[in-house]
C-alpha cells in the first residue's frame, strides 16, 4: 500500500476489510494490522523520497503505539537504510537510557535490529537543559532537512501519535507551545505530567510532505471522534492543529480507537 494511496490501494484497504470514514482515515482491525499497514506506508514514502531526492527524512513518534510499527520495519528487506535520516518528533527530558525515553523505545524496537546503519540518527538530547536541547536540535534539523520553500525544513514523513487528551508529539492542551509560530523545536513544562518535554512545533510538523498519525486503543475513542468530527479547538485538542500546508495527512487507527466514528 502506498503512502499516496491510489484509489485501488485505498479501496483494497478500506473496501475489502475495513471501513474508512474518508480518504485520510484508514481503520485497521487491530494493532497488528495497523503496524503492518503503517510499515508499508512508511516504506512507500521512503521509496518515493529516495527516488526523488536521494534521501528519506523521517521523524519518529514516541509512546507505545509505534513500537510494533518499528519492529515491522526491521523485517522489510526493501528499505534502503543508509538513505534514511532519522529524527524524533518529541522526547521526554530524560537520559537516552531512561525507560521513558522515546529514543530508548526506538533503539530497542528499531535501531538495534537493523541489518544496516541508517544514514544518520539524530537524537533529541533529553539529558541536556531543555532550552539548550531544543536549540541544538533545531541546528541538527536545519543541517540535514532542506527547507525548499519556507523557513521551515520539510520532512518527508513525520510520525505522530495522539494521547487520550488529544495531545500530539508533546503539544499538550493549553500549552504556550501551541502558539509558537517561529521555532522548530521547543521545550515545554507540561503541568499535568509535572515534567519538561521537547517537541516539534506546528509550523515544523505542518511543513512536512506527509504526516501519519497512529492511534490505537479504546481509550483514544472519545478524543478521536472529537478531533475528527468535533468543533475546531486545537488549544483543547492539540492534534487538531496538525494540518500540513502542502502535504498529506493520514490517520491510521485501529477499530478500538475508531469505535465511536460513524462509518
Ligand atoms: C510521547 C508521544 C506522545 C504519544 C501519545 C500516544 O512522547 O508520549 O510523542 O505524543 O504519541 O501520548 O502515546 P501511546 O502511543 O503510548 O498511546
């Protein structure tokens, strides 16, 4: 299945086994199918990007949903890992060995299992003072990811998840980071977590060619139906602020998360 799902691809996913509430929302039966489809879509995006530009720039999502996706990627022999430029769309302010680290999750489920090293792996350094970590990461992004037609580097693909409160990356409800229109990466104290986080901003996310939001589990059902069918209120539901300016947004959700969507 390609990331730019042609109708036949989309119908093959949506028509045969799964309802799709519209072109941008693909509903999968369970986490296993979500992982398989997500990995296929990421592979497809990487093939197109490498053919067109010689590299594939991707920002990985954190949390628990992407783990099986990353494991699935390690089984795809067609992937040209040396052409991949890997980043993270957010990170916790912890060391890379910490159990909460998004880097640690990706190292275990992806990086340590690869047959070849990726071209570059640019870790968001959660162990640094948060403001410094954000500045250092901005420099790393600007060095590697081209900004063809704006001040904002254009990732080929940014992976995101969604929390049951509608947060995405580490853009949480009510956060000042939601109103940041100039930076690429910001540090943010998340009061509900009483913890600092590092996150891509909306301008960087929305500059991407492709954004793929992965949502799994019944605990996300209310937030998902509000985000997709409810009033536009990104301050309360930050995932609603994900609107690629000149790119494609796809939601890949499992049936548990989609249980409240009308089909
Ligand atoms: C993080 C993520 C966050 C995550 C959602 C969903 O650092 O936690 O970036 O935005 O994607 O909280 O998390 P789950 O996949 O664990 O449900």
